[in-house]
């Protein structure tokens, strides 16, 4: 007899200069993912240990009082009390230190094996029918622990078998008990042990493997994000270089267009003057993009970011976008009861331009833009009346190069938007609207935009 115990198409230059390298970012995320899986597995060990404690108490009482077989109740009670104490200590420790390394799991399982060995030594030694519980420990160790720790646990279990073979206390059967009766009890206990082994392995190993699958899935997401950040860095460096090269010719083109606007023949031709004005607006837009790229890269061209409010910032972005897309119908509304003081952020401006440009690609040319504050979050929603996103784009939303024929905005632009917003602590979601059209929602913490305390901002 022994107890049952076990182990078991705008740029984001913030990305180019402000995010950690993908290798460091991935390493920073891998640790918490492994710790989370180990924490769940440690709780599984706690559950198994509670089952073991209950089983031990019931078995000790049944054997000692029901079968009238004398057991050393004092030492056995100490072992059970130590298991209970370990469980309570583990739960308290997890509240204070959620990080769980593999060495913690290894130590907990070694403690279980030592406790199991002590119980076997006190209750018949190598002749105890519950000896197969050692196998449960080793199997769980193979699932939960690294190879080195698994071999260590197997060696300790084997050493325990050797110890109980030498230092054992034979059970004192009643004088009236026959040999057949003792064999019957041993066979019954062995069948019970094997049944429990199988049941516990199926139930708890399934839980452990599920935890490991969740951890692997999380790590896969982190690796994907690291690859995307590496892609952003390369794009940012390329964009910074291109911005330097484009600055001079754009300035020259702006001067030339200004000179043309003062030519009397052009000024008298209404159609030509209108086209010239559109050209000047386009050049101004290009210069604004170049300036934003260089500012985000830490290379401001004399146009420092200014203080403003969230409402004024959005109004300015909408006005500028309408100037560059005169044929679009933009329905703009805000629900900002309490305005918020912010720094005019070129990165956020580029994100909004990307979302609007993406909606502009829909054939309808109608775009809806709404902004609202929900507690300490800022919610921006862009809608259109086009054909909506293709199912493939929705499934891979935010991944690079997911554009589909007839909808150019489903590619690199949304990829940049998702990564920029994620770096600011927010998230972006997309779905197709009932009937017709697409909806993209951007949610950001106001703390990433506000100046000072949110409670006193505005």
C-alpha cells in the first residue's frame, strides 16, 4: 500500500528607430510564454497531489482499520502532512512569483518521488502492490521536464526502488489471514493501482499536452511578430533613405510650380490654373509625407511636432486627406465629450491616412470615419461601401502582401497599420459589414497619446 502522488502604403519610421531588434523582442516574449505553460503544469501537479493525499488517507484508514493490518500511522501521517504543506506553499508562492522555471517542476516531482519512496518503505517495501506508481512519475516527468531532468527523475525513482528493497518494513497481517487471502488483497491492490495509473495518465497528460500546444502556438505568434518587426525595420531604413533623396527634387518642383502660378498666361486660363493648383497640392502632400518620415526617424526638417488636442488633430488630418482626395465623399463624425491634450503625432496621422486610403480603394468612393472615447481608450472606425474584404484577407489580416485583385489596400498598408498600433499598445480589427462594405476598427489607449494625467487632460 502507498499513496498516489505524481508530477505533472504609408511608412512607420517609429518602427525603424524605436522598436527593439526582432531577436531581443522574440527572446523577451519566449520567457513569459514558457513560464505560463510551466505555471499551468505546476498547478496540475498540485491537483494530482491533492488526489494523492485523499487517496492515501482513505487507503491508510481502510487498511489499518478495515483490514486490521497494522501500519505505522505516525510516520505515514508526517509524509501526508508534508505533501499537504507543499501544496499550500506552492499556491502561496505562485501568487507572489508567477514565473515558473523547469527547475521548479523538477524539484516538485523529486519531492513526490521521495515521499512515495518513504511511504513504500513504511508499508511493505518492494512487495507493495502500488509500486507501479513510480512509472506514473517517470511518464509525467518525460512530458513535463527537459531530457536531463527526466533522466534525473528516472534515476531517483530507480534509486528509491533499491532503497525500499533493502530498508522495508513488512506488513503485519492478522494471524487469521491465510496465504490465499494475502494474495487476493495484493492482486486487488495491484489492479486498483494499474487502473489509477491509466486513468491519471489519460486525464492529466492530456491537460499537460494541451498546455504545451498553447505554449507552442503562442511562441509561433511571437516569432511571426518578430519577423514582421524585422520587415518593418528594413522598410523603415529604405523609407528614410528615399525621403532624403526625394527632399531636394520636391523642393525644386514646388518652386517651379510657384513660378508657373505667377505666369499671366497660366493665371488667365482657368482649367490650367486649376490643374496647377492640384499639382501644387500633390507636391505639398509629398513633402508632408517626406517630412513625416524624417521626423519619425528622428531627423526633423525644421517642422517640430506641436501641442494640440485630439479633436483638432483629427480635424486637421481629415481636412488634409480631403484635399488630396477631392473626388471622395468622407462622412466624418466625432463623439469626444472631453477633449484631450496630445502631441501632434505624424505616426498616428500616417496610420489614419493608411486606413482612409485603404477604404478609398473601394469602388463606391464613400468613406465613413468616426472617433469616440470609451473610458481610457480611443476608438477610430473607418467604413466603406465597397465589396468588402476577401475571406483570405480577413483570415490573414495585418499580414504583408495580402492584397487581392481589385482591392489594393489589403496589402502592405494594413500590415504597417497593425504593427504601428500594436507598438502603441492598441489593436486593429476588421470585418465585413452586413450587406455591403468593410469596417476597420482601431483601438488605442489614450495614455499613448495624452499629455499628462488622463483624469486631468482636456
